């Protein structure tokens, strides 16, 4: 909320989300909060064991426990599993996630950097995907993601406006700009172009490196 009022643009954005709810006939349910159980479910019994799996520029997905998580998950047409995504970066020997998020009630937010632990603490499911085998490509993906830190959350879901981005839009631009072509393309839902979570890992060149369903490491 800015100066106690919503802009018309934000009203339209959240009307779009309500349309998506009706479209998919979804109840607004939250996933189980696994903050207390997360570390026990991670490979090797603790989150630190992911350090031997992840690399800078990897794409991390989660299914969160927010009221909008079922909506975002069901935008995917093939695998309705994840609701949120971010890009792994490394700073001072520690893994962080660059992601775009917003307040659930007013849609106001921005691109930020959070610790891997914080990103996964509100998840009930997760997986990590990697594009290609060249480390310099992954480095460019990470650098591209970092360049978006501080930009406002795109509550209008307009992929043509890079001044504002939402989570999967951030991933798409970071990857596509790094490789020089459209490795990720949006899904068109009822005439609206949206970057669904599964758009960000089902294309050629992507492969999974960690998955909660497979005890973490593949």
C-alpha cells in the first residue's frame, strides 16, 4: 500500500489474480508450514547438505504456504507442483536466493535477496533445476538476477515491462538474457501471457539437480 491507497494498476492486477482463481476453481488453502520440520526433510538431515549440490545460477522452486500459492501453482499447464521461483547466487561462500515477492494482501513488494534457509523455511515442496553444463552461463544467469534487486514487484503481470517483475518473470529474463535466446517462453492463458513455474524448467537444456521427492540429491 502506498500513501494508504492502491493504484488503479494494482487493482487491475489483483482482479487478474481473482480471475485466475475462478478459472481454476481453486479454494484458497495454505500449505502446511514446515518451518519446524524442514531441516529433517533435507538431504543428509540438514540444509547444509545442499551446499554440495547447488551452484550459482541454479533455479530453485518451492510450493509455499501463502494464500496465493494454489493460484500460482495452477497456472502451470503440465506439472502443477510449484508456486514460486528464484535464482541461486553465492556471496561470501554462502547461498542466497534472488526472488520477486509481494505482500499477499496488497501486492506491494520488490526483488530481494534472502538466505537459502529463509527461502525454503516456508515451503512444503522444492526442487532445483540447472540450465546447461557451462559454468559461465550459470554465472551470467546469477549476475542478471542480481541486477534486478530492488525493482518493484510486477503486480500487473506485464512481461513487456522490465521495470517491474514477478518471480517467474525474473527467472525468464535472467536465463534468456544469459543464453541469448528464448530458453523460457510464457504460457498463454485465456489470451494473457504468463510465465508459469513449469515454463521455467521444462524446456531444452534444463535438468534437475535436487528434488525433495527424491530425498534431495538426484
